[in-house]
C-alpha cells in the first residue's frame, strides 16, 4: 500500500491552482444520464471517486471519454438500470444515480450505498422525497427495487435536514417530472448551484438553487450540455491549511473566494493575512498560529464539515485552545488518534473535540481512515519536526488530485512511495 513520506518544517511558498470540485462533478456525472445525449464537462477533477462514477456510467451503457480535465459522456446507449454492489460500494455518493436512473428509465435497483468511515450515512431523506415524487420503493434484503408506476409528478418536499445528496437527487428527478416541485429547507452548498446550472443548460427549469427553497418546473425532455465545473472549495481550504501549518506564504488561483467565507474568517482569526484578488487568494501565515476559539460545523454557508479535519491538523500547534463541534457527521474525528501520535493534545467527547495547541509536533508513522482525515495528517506532517509516513492515502486520492506534486511545487518535501 503506498504511503506519503513527508519531511516537515519546510515553509510553503509560490503559486498553486485549485482543481474542479469533486462534490460538484459527482452529481453532474449522474445527471448526464437524463438527456440520452452528449454532455461535455470541463475542469473535471481526475480523482478515484470520479473514476468510480465513470465505471458506473460505462456499466450502464454510456460512452465516456476523459482526457486532460475534459470529460465527454454520451448516455444515449443506456441499457441497464441496476448498479451492482461492487460498483455501489466503491463510493458513498453512488446513491445519486438513483434519481437519475428513475428519471430516465422509470425504474432502478441498487443496494444500500453502505456507511463509510465517517458515519452510517442513512438515505431516509432521499427515499422519502423520491416516494413523494411518485417512486415505489421495495427494500428486498438491502437491495432497493424502485419503479415509477404512474410517472414522476411534482411535489412539495420539506427536508427535515438540508441534506446535500437528497437535495441533488430531488433536483435531478424532479427536472423531468410532471408539474412543479418545491423543496423547502434545501441544501445551499455551491455544488447545488453548479448542478442546477448544468441541468438548466440541459433545458431544465430550476430556480432558487443556493437558497433555502428550490423550485423545479418539470420539462418533458433534456438535451446534453457543455458545462465547466466550479473549483473545489475544500481543496482550496486544505491547501491554505497546508500553508498555514508551515508559516508559509502562497497564492492560490482558479477558485471562488466567496465559497470560502466561513473558512477564511477562521484563518484570519488564526492570524493569517488573506488578500482576495478576483479568483485568486494571496495568503500569508504567521510563524505560530493563534488558536481560534470555536469551530462549529454547519450546513453552508456555515463552516464546512469537510474542512474540520484539515483545520484541526493546522491548529494542533497553535497558541491557545480550540473547541470543535461537529454537527454534521457522527464519527468525524478518526484523525484525532493519529494526530496524538504526532504530539497533538486533543480530547474528544461525542461531537465535541478540544484541541490545546502544543509548541511543536513531531513526525510519526500514521494512518488515514477517511478522506478529510488523510488531509488532516498531511497538514500536520508538513508542520511537524522530522519525518512522517502517512498510510491509507487511497482515501486521499478520492478527493485530492496529485497532492504530492502540488505540495512539492510549493517547496514541501513530500514523496509517494
Ligand atoms: C455531501 O455528502 C458531500 N459528499 C460530503 O462530502 C459533505 O461532507 C456533505 O455533503 C455535507 O456537506 C458529496 O457531495 C459526494 P448530507 P452527503 O446528505 O450528501 C444525514 C467529502 O469529504 N443524512 O448533507 O452524504 C447524514 O447522515 C464528503 O467530500 C440523513 O440522516 O451529506 C449526515 O449526518 C464527505 N439521511 C447529514 O445528514 C439522509 O437521507 C449530512 O448529510 C441523508 C443524510
């Protein structure tokens, strides 16, 4: 199993670009099933989760070509409506194909996507909403056999939690339902807006994406579209955390600063200097960070749960104490145990973690157990004295494209072995 070997305490400096957003690419790839036509996606990140989606699309009969950041998918040849366990289990977000398959073919079967490292990942909100759109769901020992006996019809759907995936599944399914669908308490993440932009360029009629209420007027057919995927705000937050962990100074290009609002204010509270210049951020960090008082993860536009782990890796050796409250996932502190091996002082109690900054971290052999936890270990290792070896980087490859090259170009001593 490959590992990343990092020799810490090298100040990062220079420029880096942010690649396309994983959490935007994945739902849009599923939505390419709707049109039975060719879609062209630019700025698509080269990640193992994207490969997982491509494998599903090809299994279903689509033609997919992916070269140099541009993905061309023609879903005309769709000839299956079930996804086997092996492909479903490759990644949690494969549940997003359910709405797309039902909208295109009127039936779908797939197994429960399964939990992942950060929590049980239930899909009750997805299933309840789809049944309100007219979907019959039979749970046959963990395999969902779904069909649409009288076609899809618009509905008023109120989400008990602003679930990103459930909002996306509803938008995809409702875009070709008969009549109007109104989602209240919808997720407001930028990736929701990007999906709506793609669907509208396919001919859908969606308004209000990014606000709490999304209105979808169903249309009869959609065509393929050309779309550029937004930059990945969590990758941007992670690269800035890498820089801050080394007291470095970098410029990040090709991002949307307004998507990072809650994160940038925490970095400024830590004593970093953030200068926004169009789609770039010039970022300068002090030798030792000041611990932010409290980090509470919330649905967008609050502090993103995906940035909790990288930021924890960054402030482990800050001056002061930080209270983390993880409100989104049940089990998202798997990286804490590994940070302790590097000398961090963090205590976890349920959804609360208290981090007391230490003078310095030392390199260690550590293992990642989830995607953003892997990022936390990389961030900490960059700011630790001596050599670290980070295992479990298959998780890292799910969401970060070629991160060792990006960090090496910024002056980090990072090698994949
Ligand atoms: C998306 O996951 C992202 N993944 C996650 O990013 C992100 O952390 C999350 O949104 C929150 O922003 C993708 O977009 C592929 P949710 P998703 O539905 O859709 C509970 C990463 O690191 N819930 O908003 O699964 C759920 O258990 C990943 O890139 C239900 O109870 O998130 C969780 O506690 C990790 N029932 C909370 O809601 C449901 O039916 C948020 O889940 C659905 C969700």
